[in-house]
């Protein structure tokens, strides 16, 4: 008898804990939403907001259906993970708990609090213990890391196929973790997707649901179009669904494995030939890998005001406490049109382009002089593609608290507007009150 603890890996393919647990004669699949995520966080809101909850609910529904098709099922809980998992293990004769390792310090602490764990690697492109360069001292800047991997032609690990059948779930007493089960049922029943016709990632539509099936279908569609070849030219777009790969929501949930994406990217290059777009997609995957390794290396320091540096950056020294300024940023009422448009898109859809994320973050840090950690917490609440390593890594980068050789990176909103929204289409879309 074995337990699989699903967290940021809501899929059947390329899942080492599931493969290991499936060797037993009985398998309990569990997802436990940490109750702390529903409590008020530093930004004055729950750490997981309505868009994230709805998208997560889609992924869990897809995972449950996929497990049922293999002869198993999914137990969904809202509880403190260590307590819930230890209770389940004890009820099943101290069954081992198989789980993926994760770089987030909270995720690591959660594993440390659970007994009988079998921790498996598998969240990145590479084995972090087998790289062509040392991680201590950590490679800085990012370019150094990328060039070393490219020079070594270091191969990504291959994804493993999904199982076609699984052992049955063990019977559990009806009253075991009853409150945690009931809380999960009620939470996801009352977290519907919020449709907005303007969304660049319309997750209310079936093709954009958070499930593994939808993610793999999107991947197949994407690599069968000209969008790959055009990616480098279009990646800074602001409107529509096609300007970027839109892989990030499925990667954040783990509905699609990053190794599966890389395998399909390589298959595309084998079939069509490499091009600037296919290379730039690799480049973006390298950034994700870099931020994952950064969090593995520095852990909780990625959440400190000075970040991984030994002293505060210039922007952090200028921070002033101004709740009104932060609230104006959150609600898209700062008076800076590009920033306000971005923040309104984020609130309405749970998504924002990479270009706008950099702009709104820069504005909060360098123009409003607010603590970057408040902005990171607000995006944690809002983004359907929230990934703790990528989120913290990008905020550290812009605040001069990460590995970037420049102490601070300010994006000039006037120049950025002229470059990326020269005809005003984006501002008209999200600020109809200002641009009729």
C-alpha cells in the first residue's frame, strides 16, 4: 500500500512518485490544498485568489478523471498538509508517501513535517545534482549559466509515459478527515472560472482549462503551427492568445511536464529545422530552470527584503510605507496608463504578459517606491500561472536583490508604451474609461 502526494505535479505523465507507488497493490492519490493559502497574506488578501482557485479546480478535476480512467481516484483535501498526510499514512499501516521534491522553502518544510516520505526528483529539465557547472558558488549572471549549458550541449532528461492502469484506491473510513474533504468540495464548487472576452489566456474555455489533457492538446496544437517560428518576433505582444507560447499555466500546476515540452520542442526542430523562435523557447525554459535552481540554492533568502544580496539595493533603501499607493497599483488607478491597463487585465483575467509583468513590477518598485515583496504577494494571489521560483526570481531581478549585475532595473513607462503599445490598442482595450 502506498500514497502519492500530488502538489505542483497534477498529471500522470512523467511522474516519478506515481510510477514508484504504482508498484504496490493499493494506491491512495491525494491532493491537499494548504489551509494557509486561504488565510490573509502580506498583500492583505488570500494567498490564492479566485482565478487561481478556478484554474486549480480545473486541473484537479482533470487529474481525478484521468486517475479514474486508470482504475484509481483522487482524494482532495483542504488542510495543513503534514497533519493530513500523517493521518492518512497512519490509517493505512504507515504507508509510504511518495512526493516530488520542490524548491519552494514552504514546500520543503511541508515535506520535512511528513513521516514516511519517499522524495523523488523531477521538477526540472535537468538533474540538479548532475550539471556541467557548480551551483556553489551560484552561477551569476543568468547568461553565464545558459552559455555553460549550451557549450556542454547538456541534454534535458526524457519524460516518462503516463500509466494506462493503476492499483485501486484503498477504502477509507467515512469520518477520516471528513472536515478537510468537505472543505475541499465546498471550496471548488464555489470557485467558477471567470470569463472575459478580452483575455489573452481565456481559461474559462475548455481548450484553456488547467487539466493535463488540455495542456497536452495545447502543446500539440502549438507545435503544429507557424507560431513557433514567429515566437521571437511576437513574444512581447500584449493582446490575443497567439503572441506567446502560453505554456506557463500548465507548467505552474505541473499539468504538463517541462521535460515533455522540451521533448516536443526537439521533435519540432527535427521535423522542421531549428529557427530563432524554437531557440528562444529554449531560452525561456532556461530562465525557468535558472530560477528553480536559484530557489534551491538560497531558499528563504529569496523572500527577504535584501534578497540574496548582503545589503539592500538602492530601490529597497528608498522604500516608503504608503498603503494608498499600493492600493492604487493593485486596482489600476495610479494614473500611469500602461501600468493601470496591465493591472486591470490581471484583475479581470488572472493573467498578464511577461512584458507587462516587468513594467508593473518596475513601476511599483522604482516609481512608487514600495516594497517589492508586496508586489510579489499580490501576483501570487492573482496569477493563474503563479510559480513561486519564477515569481520571486523575477521580482528579485527587478529590485536589484537577485543575481543581476545591475543593482536596479527601471522600465521607463513612456518609452515602453511607445515601443509596445504605439497605437494605443492595449490601453483602449483595458482602459475604456480613459480611451473611448
